């Protein structure tokens, strides 16, 4: 039984990168996240290049299926991380409020010391 022909990965990358990045950017709305999703997709595609079956479709379609999964994974990660980000933001706001009180007390002490001079 002859081996299945694998797509030339460099050619696939060159041909599809711009479309893959634009798709990820559209879905994620964040350039850094889009870079991450595209990187994950190409890394997975390279690792599973031997699983590509030309009888099932074009290499571009196979790659975009992998990319869609990578984007969905990142969206799921965001959904789970969102409550923790909110807690961290609230803690940061509390710390900022405490810092403002400390600075206010220091300023009052300084003004009191200057007034006594």
C-alpha cells in the first residue's frame, strides 16, 4: 500500500498564513490572541501532517479545521478566566484606593509639619 502524499508544509504555510491570521483576528478581536491561535494551529498541523488525507479534502480546509479548534480553545480559556480577571481587577481597585488613602494621610502630615514651621 503506497504512502499518502503529505502537503508541502512550507507551501501550505505561505499560501494560507494571511487568511488564517485574519480569521483568528476576526474571531478573537485581539492581535496577540490571533498570533497565539495561528501558532498553535500550525504547530498542531505540522505535528499531525501524516494524518492529512487528500481523499477527504484540500490541505487548506484541513488546516482551517485545526485553526477553528485552536480559536475555540482560546475562546473557552477566556470564558473560564474571565471571573478570575474580574476578581483581580477588583483587588487592584481596592489596592489603588488604599494607596490613595495612604498618600492623603502622608500629605496631611506633611502639610501639618510645614504649618508648624
